[in-house]
C-alpha cells in the first residue's frame, strides 16, 4: 500500500484519555455498520471494561466488530473478557499470541504497536493512547501524558483499507459524510497515513520525520516518550539547529522505566553542542509521539523514536499539513514546556576524557548500525489468532 496525500480532511487533536476515551466510545456507540479497532494494550480496568461495554453494545445492535490486540501487550486479557465479546458476535484477533515461559512474556520482538479505530469507514482515530486507566489523570502521579487525533475525510478510506486488509476482511466502501464529533476543534488538513512494517515499509515514518526536519526553516518541536533515534535522524536535528532552526525536544523526566531517561541522556551533549534544546517533562510519565515543524506540518501516532519503533514494531502515524492544527498542537506542547518541564542546562563539557570518548563512539556506532542488525533479528510471519466463544469455553473447561 503506497501512502498518498489527500486534501479535504478534518482533524481534531485529542489530549490524554479525558478527551480520547469519550470521543472513541461515543463513535462506537453511534456506529451503524462497522467498528475496526487495533491496539497494543487493553487492561481489564475501568477503561478496558468501558471499551468492552461500548463494543458489546455495538455488536448486539448488529454492527460488525473486529478488534486486534497484541499478544505481548494484551497478554493478560481473560477468557471471560474476550468470551463476552465473542458471544455477542464480535471477533477478537490476537497478533502473534505467545506462550509464557516461567510466567514471563518472551514474544517481545516485532510487536503490533499501532493504535487505530475506524467507525463506519467515516471516522478514524490514530495516536499513542492505549485502553488503560493510566491514561487518565485520576490514576495519580504515574498517569501518562499522550495524544491522538480524530479524522474525517478521504484519509479515512486509506486507514480503513489498511486495517481491513490486515484483518483479512472484505473492505466495505466508506461513506464520506462523517465528521469529527467536536466541530469547534476540527481543523482542515491535508493528510497522509504512514505505517511501518518489516517488509515493504521499514523506514517510512522515519523518512517523513527526516524530510520535514531537513526542510524546516523556523522550528522543530518534538515530544517523544522513548527517544533513542538512528544516526540519520539525529544528524538532521543537529544540522537544523546549526542553520538557526529552533529545535526543541520534550522527553521524559519522570519515565515509566528508568532506562528510558538513561538512554536518552547519552545523546544530550551531542545534541546540545549543536544548539538543540532539551526539555524534560516532569509532571508524570510522557507517552506521546508527536511533532510540529514550522507552522504547518505535524505528526501524531504510535511510533516512538527508538530502535523498537523505528526498526522492529508495526507502527502507524498520520502526517498532517495545516496551519491551524499544527499551531494547536504546538500550543499544547509549548504549555508543557512553560509549566511542566525543566530544561537541561548543564554546561557543555570542556574536554573529553577517555571514558566520554569511548562512550560516544559506542553510542553512535550502535545507532549507525542498528537498522542492519535489526534486520537480522527473527522475522517470522506473525500468527493472527481469532478468539471464538466455543474455543474459549473449551479452554476454560480444560483448566
């Protein structure tokens, strides 16, 4: 599937679960014919149960419901949770299910990391938000900061065809009458749906990042949760900063995993010496994967800027051209920088010791060669398992 730009779309930015979940659940409840949903994680907490309730309601009304979850990220879903959907007529597909070894999930490579919803072929949601309560502020200090976008218009047909093909469904024609629910926040955009896989689209998302940064004239503003990009992407950031572009990164200051900040910090001095400004988001864990370049280019999606997303996982982003949407997203990121971030301001090192030189060489050698090494990692054809109610009942009786 070749990505192509489409005009005449509307996009609505959704920040955190407080905006995302009500919009998705309302769209599912109003579905007339079809709901297609892909996600990395569903937990059986209040959000996962609310999602199940919305899907059950749709399935019982005769809406075709197909849901794809990842076998690693959603490995704890119970037979009862899936079985209720199967009994109602919904199909729950599991991407690459794996057997646990001594209680550990070992199917970690090449995960289905996308987060997509398409309703009736007219409304689509793309972003980084999973179906779990830790995307809501009332979860507490470990609640995640994240983004998604609701879309209407011709790009939804592309997204619909992509998801239907992945689920091996016969694709229905899309009606172009849909529109984002919150008309006041919808912005006109040109849109491009971009994916990453391990066959024909191994670096498409990264290429769009690099091209946008290369063409930047005023600013590059990137907020990304897991930041350890490849050599070429780092090089474009540094070159942009050297030619006077305001390049700023919003990264995790209170990460959900300690190694995230440690890995990113290995790159700080290289970037800062060329003028890249780094802000660490400290209110809670950052989970977003968004960027704005100049005043009219933006991207929202599931792809982190780390080796897993850029070289292994299956990812999906939308790239949007439109001044109103880009400025709205930039404004939200500027608010984070102003009120909830600390800028990394350590003075550059005056000299390089032997350890710093060695560490620098190792880091950049790894980043330069990682795509080639990743291609040699196991690349089997992932299994797509459809959970049927009868099979779940048999499994429950066997246990």
